[in-house]
């Protein structure tokens, strides 16, 4: 039984409630008059990660930072190849624990390293068991939920065959697209993907096509700024995408440069892009659809909510719970996830 001020449903309606969870399912939500200093709100879904990058975290490296992550021979890929399987699994497991402790209940990862790469990530997630959508490549897609294409510009004619093979096996298809420029967006769209990542540089026509096709877009604001693919709040064109009806999700991208902490991502996104608080929380939770879930707090759904102790910080003086959650969340005040 959990009592507190909660954000209920898809609209995050603020209510004082008692929530009963039975065997992991929310069986009842009842309004009550008095609640303890506790907020209850939906857990986050980190819609784009590269957890394998943990092995190269915060490395000092000369040269253009974007070159470090370019397949097949960027520094990141060389470090990944040189790392032992045990070391990789432990490193990814540590990042998964970091995500769990900072309020994420699930993630979608682009996993390198073929079939073994996917298996290592599945092993790394065994303890926390976060909801995971793994997008493998180089054969990894055969043992995971989806195929993750780094960028269509890294492939030749074989791309059609690879994608058709994955589709025939019922896999989801996701692309990095429009990260540095928009030259790989058209080709990605031609494959009718299930998800696009970045769209930092997309035209008005691209935005219209993405909206019409109902393709969700994962934006990774801190990664974009860190990698220097944007230096303006005009890119990615988030407001144009929102106005066109594109569904936006948030992701933290490469663990190498960016901590997989969705609270930090939400705050940065709010500062730089000025998206309203409700929309940002929707973006930070909505990616759960990729694993067939909705993290909104409603009866008869699996419990995926966060408890936040407002007595431990200045949060109890907040005049607007939603604004405080997206701007000031301190993971140290999370009262533990329901997963553990
Ligand atoms: Zn990425």
C-alpha cells in the first residue's frame, strides 16, 4: 500500500491517494484526505541508450568527438572489441543499476557486437530486470526485439536485405537519422521504421512525413549538445515536431558521454527547449510503448511508479509538483523502485 500525492493517468492528474499493489499490479486507487510527505509519479523509460559504452566512460580523447562513436572503427568500437565479455557485462549492469536508482523502469538500447553483444546485455539486465527493448545489429537482431541501424549512410545495397530479413522475423526497426545533417532521413523513412532516433536536423517536409506515418522520434538533447551536432534550441526542431503531432520520447544516448539519468535529461530539455512540464514528463515515460507498456498510474496496470520523499529536500515547498519533478528531481530522494 502506497500513500502520497500522485500524478494519475495519462494527464498526470494531481490527487491525494492510497494505491494498492497486488502481485505487481495496481489493484485500486482511492482518494484520501491526508497523505504523508511523498510524491508518487510514473517511472521513466529511457528510449535511447548505448549501454555498451560504459566501458569507455568519460575517456580523454583527442579529435572530433563524433568520430569517436562512428562505426566500425571509432575509438568506442575499438574499446568495445578489446573489452572482455565479463567486463562488458559488469559495466552494463552497473549502468542499468544507475538507471534503476534514478527512476527508470525501462530502456531501449542500440547494441553492437552481434548475437553475443545482445546476449551480454540480456545477462547484464538479469538482476534489475528493467523493461528492455534491445535493438541489435550484425546478426544481434535475430535474438532481440529489434534491429538498430546506426545510420543508413553506413550501409550499402545490403541494407534492404538486412531490413527485409528483420521484418520477415517480426522485428522492430529503428534508425539513427538526422543526427549530423538530414541526408540520411529520406532513406530511413523509406523503410517505414518503428522508431527514429535524433532528428536533430530534419526539414518541414520530413516532419510532415514522420507525423503522417505516426513514427515516434526519440530526441537526445544532452548528447546532441555534447557531440556538437546542435548549438541552438532550433535543433532538433522540437516545437515544429510537437505542432505537427510527432510523438516525442526522451533518451540519454551514449553512456560514454552522458549519464543515463532521465531526471537530468528532463531538466536540460526544459532549460534549452522550453517545452512545457507535462509534455516533458510524457516524453520521459512514453517510450514504454516500445515494450508494449504504458507507465501511467491507473488501475489494472503493472505498477511502474516512483515514490519520492519530499520531506528530505526542499521539494515539500513546491507550488507545482510537475514543474519540480522535471526541473529538480534528486535521485537521492527516490524511495526505491518497486522492482527491487
Ligand atoms: Zn545513439
